[in-house]
C-alpha cells in the first residue's frame, strides 16, 4: 500500500513525527539502548515502512538496529500460486534499504502453515516436499545468505490441540515428512545460508495457564530432540504476543528460559505486542496504555535477565499499523506498541527503554 492511514496522517501533520521522540536530536534509539547490553532491538517492517520516500523511514531508522519483513518473505508472498516463479522484488527493496542504513535483517519465515502459495495446503507426500518445499527453502535462504543474519526457519510447529502425541501441529509440512520436517528444514537452511543463526519461532509460551504449559512441554521436547540429533539450530524465537487477560507467573517463565539455556540455545523476543482491548472496561486510554506497558515490562524484566536473550523485536512500531486491530470490532483500539497513531512514544516505549537501560550485560552463547 502506498497510501494508507499513516501516510495520510503524516501528510496532514506536515511535519512527520514532529511530536515523536525523534523530534529531539538527543533521543537515544531503542536499538542503541539495546546494543549497550550486546542485544538488538527491531521491528517488523513492510516495504513501505522502509522506503526512502515514505513518511516512516525516520522512525524505523532511528529506533531499530534490526528489521524483520512482516510478511513479504513468506512463501505465499513470494509465490502466490504453487509452481509460479518467485517474485523477489519487494524483498530485494527491503534488503537494499537495510544495507543502506546498516540494519541487520531477521528473515521471517521459511516454513509456516499460513500465507502459503495457493495449492500448497494440499501437499502431502515426501515427493511434494522434494519438488516444492526443499527448493523453496534453498532458493530463499540462498538468495539472502549474506543479507540475513537470523532466520525463523520454522514458525509455529507446536499445537497440542491437534492431539498428536508429539504435541506438534498437523500442517501440510507434517503430512509430507512427519515430525522430521523440522530437522530437514533446518539442514536445508544451514546448507544454503551457512552463517545465518537459525531459529524455531512460536507463541504462547509465557503464561501460567495449563494450555501454555502444554505448549512449553511440546516445545522443550522438540528442541531436545533437535539438539540431541545435532540439527543446526541456534535459537528459540518467542513471539510474545502478550495478553493482559492471562496470568503471568515469573517463576514459571524463568524456569522455561532456564530450560532453553540448558539446551545451549539462544533466545529472542520476536513479535512483541500487547492485547488489552477486549477487557478494557471503562479505563481511560492513558490507563490502558500504562497497563499494556506494565504487561510488557513484566515479561521483559524476566527475559532480559537471561544471558541467552539476543534481542527484542516488536511487531510494528505504531498502533495504527498493528495486526491486533484487524481481529474484530472489540479489538479495534488496541494500544500495544511503542508508538501511538500519531507517532508519539507510548509508555510501552518507556518500558522497553528502561528495561534495556537496567539489564545485565549479555554474554552471547
Ligand atoms: O502481521 C502479519 C500480517 O501483516 C500478515 O498479513 C500475516 C500473514 O502473512 O502475518 C502477520 O504476522 C504473523 C506472523 O507472521 C506470525 N505470528 C503471528 C503474526 C500475526 O498474525
């Protein structure tokens, strides 16, 4: 989209981000604050967010040391219909913009059961894997082998509600190769992009609820198998789509992070935002923003205590661009990102900045 609500707002204001943190030359970006403890801070981006001509580039440049294409590197974005030649133009534009501004790029995601090429949902045999999936991984990881420092190789592999004993999601990839598809995807990615850090990425691993405990169990079992089999995996990406309706217990989250550390893996927060709209009640907007910031702050404080935590990525920078707002009428005014609709910093930005400022120095694994 070249003309959306954000560009309209910025155009009307005349001075993009005049009231934002970047109006002040003294503002230290979150990327710089995170770097002080050897970590990165980044955001999901679209091609338009990082275009030279767009109104948002200053914010994405000033705040981030890392960018993650929010959808343009997904299989279905590159190949709308199975069998077509991939169209890399959008990705190449993001890669060029990142190189120009010295941003590192996380790749997202080589394998995901959503945003597939039309027709891929019917793939079900090992021959399908060899014909379609393996060449996709090899081509994309290989094309960007020098541009992408970290890949989400497999996204959302765990789904206890699919009722498999291994607690893994029954996706087309699972249908093609069984549980071994994960190892196979990592081996292909490592061959094509030997210097990239390779991640398994997933959500709902942080709260005390039983259904999240089952997900942690499934994830730990899968990671344990991969590490024991010497599969080239480096890290676990925790999406951290947080939700103020759920119960956070610091000890449970800390224990989980320790278990990942014991496996010798790196951790990252890869898609941070906060859902707080559905039970917002009659709280004022200001109260709601504080609540979202407090929620993120709780999780960040524990996560940043871990020497294995490599960095934090938010799923967008400003609320008007949040995917949370497209999830139904009662979600339309979620306030879960570091900037509001008018590009003013929110309390959630303060939470990130203060946690980065007070964290222990990381010892990279
Ligand atoms: O925010 C992303 C949205 O713009 C895309 O249309 C969508 C489909 O590609 O994916 C969204 O990002 C998802 C991410 O890739 C995986 N975790 C959940 C995110 C929100 O749905």
